[in-house]
C-alpha cells in the first residue's frame, strides 16, 4: 500500500476489524486517539494540518450511526458540522475521503432492492443527518467514496447484536418484525470491503462515488434473530427458544426504521469486483468473538 492511511474510529468494532484485517495483509493505519469529547472541527483541522495522510477512513461516529438504539439531535448536529469541516480539509489537502453511510437514507416504501440511482428520502433523525452528510461530502470533496452498508452486526456488548443477546437471556417474549426486510452485514465483511476499495484506490483508480454493500441474502429481523439464537445456544445459556413475530407498524422504531432496506450491490461488484458474502457463514465467528470478549 503506497497511500498513507488514516483511520478515525480505530477503537470501535468496525475500526478494530479493519486494523485486524489490514494487519493480515500488511496494511497499516495511522489511528490517532480521539480527544476526550470526540473529534470536532478544531481538533480535525489540527490533526490533518499536522499529518497529511493520502486517504482517510472516517469511522469516528460508527457506533452512533450503526449500533446505538438512539442518538440525540444535538449530538448528530455536532457530528454533521465536524464532517463538513473534515470534507473541506480533505479537499484542501488532496486527501481521499472514505465515508460510511447507511440503508437508512431510504424510506423503505418500495419492496424491491434500492440501487445507488434511487433518490433517498430518509425517515428518522439519523437517516436525515446521514443524507445531509452524504450531500456535504459530495459537494465539498470530489475524491470521495461513500459506502452505504446494510444492517451492520458487530461484537460490541451494547450494539444491536449485544442488546438482542442480552434480551435473549431474560425469559420474556422477544418481539421482532416479520415483515421488515434487509441485509445483515457482519462487521468483518464490511472491513473486507473497505480494504478492497482502498487497494484499488491505491492503484490511482479514480473510482469516486457512492456504492452499496450488504451481506448476501435478504431476510427479516425475525429470521435473523432465529438464526442468531440457533448459533448462540451452543455457546451460551439462553432463556428464549425463538423470537415472536410482530408487525413492522407495531414496532417502536417504525417511524424511523425503513420497512424495506434491501440494497442492490451490482455497482460495487462491477466497479471494484467485490462480491457480497453470505452473512450466515460469518455468524459462528462473530458470536464466538462476542462471547469470548463479553
């Protein structure tokens, strides 16, 4: 890798997966420790003026965007401002910006898979903020790759998977939507995709733009929950045999979670040669790591 790579968010689950995978391929990252209150416009300005990497992977707000149950409006607004500044700095210093985004930029009103050509109409606070962040990156920093991921699953104790497994240890009904669809995307798979993109950008291929990536095989939260419980039971005592079906409309997050969140991944396949991998195959390793670290 000729490019000097900087990783913001090296301490979170996706950052850790990226560092792990990079080490296997002899790819290293500058991964600065964030200031006590997180990265903001001033600390980012200082950082990039001092270091001048060739490419920057911004996972600074990964947990809030992809794993937290909810994020306050003021917190998201601060992150938006920081990324506006980050995009300006990357443009000024000629740094390639790799920025994750999410299926949440779509409203989920159509039953067929969303492609990069579909117009985003985000529902909730997070989706709306992510869409504004995408637009700001596109307008400010032409040398960007925006990667929209599906339902990201990681091994953090308080992430989506961790909260689900904690509830499965309680002998109470575990309700999951059976009429909501999306693509589970294990964190190691997302890291593999970022590494593949970086390798091709390292060859000076100007493949700027927005790309979708999500694990192979669309499913429902109910079916995903059942697959997780089946696998987890061999590793840990659980109180729940199976989740209980509930309609999307009855879910507490129905106002901000798209009902249909399946992503079409043809563009990333045709441009980067990246094929979607089956999420089911990654569940054993993901759960093993979750319980070993937990």
